[in-house]
C-alpha cells in the first residue's frame, strides 16, 4: 500500500512561502475558485433544463440543423448538443461537470480548441475534439465561449456569419460586456452571468472542496451557489435567471411550439403544478396588450436576450414581486443539482433566513415585446 508522506506537512503548502503581506490576499484564491465552481454549476443547470425541455419538443430543431449543417458534418442521435469553444482550464472543468452532473453523453459534446491534442482524456471518453470553430457552431444547440478575451475578436469574426439564430451562446468571458459581445457576434441569443463580490467570512468555503466536480458533490456548495440566494462572498445578477427562462421560451419558439404548449412545458419543467405553486402565464413573459392577441397555437415572439439582461421585463417584475415563485425556482435548482445520494437540504435560504436577493423596486413598465 502506497502512503502519501506529504499529507499534513504544512511546510509544503501553498501558504508556507508567502510573506505576511502576501497572505492578506489569499482570499483572492477563494474568490477565483468560487467563480469557477459557480460558473460551471450554473452552466450545468442551464444545460440540464435545456436537455429536459428538448426531450419534450418536436424534432423541428433537429430538422433545421440538418438543413444548415455542411455535408461533412453529421448530427446523429437525439437530444441537446453542446459545444465548448476553448480547451483551457475553464473549458476542461466545464466539460467534466457536464458529463458528471448532467448525464450528457460524450456524443452530445464537442470541443473546439487550438490544441486538440491536449484533450486526449476527453477523446478517450468519446468526445469529438478538433480545431474548427465554424464546424462547432453549426453543430451545437448551446455554445459555451471559454476562450481567452484576447482571442475573442478573431473568434467572433470567424463565427459571425455562421451562427444559427437558435444557437444559444453562453459566455464565460467576464471581461467582455454583453452588448460588446453581441456586436462582435452579430447575435442576440446570448446568456452571460454577471457575478459580484460581497464581504463575508465564509469565502474560504470555496477552497476546501478541491476540484470543481468534487465540490459539486457537496450539498453545502450547491446550496451556496443557488442563483437567488448565493453565499460565500458571491452574488449573481438575477437578470441571468430571467435570461435563462426566456432562452427556454426561445427554444420552444424555434421548434414552432404554440404559446399554450410552451407554457405547459416550462411549467412542467419547473414543477409548477399542484397546491402551493404559482404557474407561469402569458402575461408573465409578454405585455398584456400582446398576450391578449396571442392565440394558443401561435408561438411566442423571438426574444432578444440582450434586452432581457439589460432592461426590465414583465418576467423580471413578476418574479421580483413573487416570493412563492422565487421559492419554487430555488427549490428546483437545489433538487436537480444536488446528488440524490448525498441527501437534500432546505433550498435557497441564506443565513439570515430570508429567501430572495431580488427586490421589486423600480419595476417600471418596459417596452418589452
């Protein structure tokens, strides 16, 4: 039996070689780990919802893909297809999380990287790895941008005329504003989480769980990453959640699903049925004047996600004012992301006992739809 003689030897630890002044900045490592963990788990939550929704959608989306795909690219099988552009630190950890937390098959994930030879571990698991960004976006339903900010202008110039309208772009590039990214891509179906740091004493929780996939097996970490009630010194702009909901609605629109069926699918997806729950209705997504003219068989209009994440919408006003809906959304997040073998906690409640970080103030009527 091999023993690790370095265990508990503080002289070999990271902090041992730091001066007292340098040790004051150790919390930055915890913040960086927290951003990586939360970024990956929130992306996985989106994929889990999109994958579940795709099972209930008709196959029109796949038919569209087959028309758009070049003859040398095949899209075999059913279900969500996920492209990861960038095979660096974030890209690799994201793929690990998608495989372990989402139940996606390797055939549902492709990676485009400048150095595909460094991704042998994923190739062995059956994931297609190559360096062809245009091929990736033509194939993917959801595209994760994990490249370096310095590479973005070239990447966007390469993708601009090849992005299908229904391809959801999810950006991990925190340094690039959403409006700028939309301009570079010529694309509005983009979701970008916006994280902020807040002072707290529990930031080191992100350091104690090791690798991202190991951390996400801990119910405490999942609970701390709940989008509506984050802990550990991080908070997420709630407009990310509104954008996520509208992105699911757009997926229904892309599949030519009527508004009544789309609402039914989303309510079923979020388990908004039965006593004690509040279901979504037409007026929660579009203004009443538009909702009154929308027939049950008519699809929702295509929603500009850039507007959703920069303006107030009927959905943002509804969720901001409805504690019951916030509780349902937090409960779903916890239930689908916690490993069932690890048990479940009461979801989404920070230490002060309140549920939501969303406030309904200044929810003016917008020009949305």
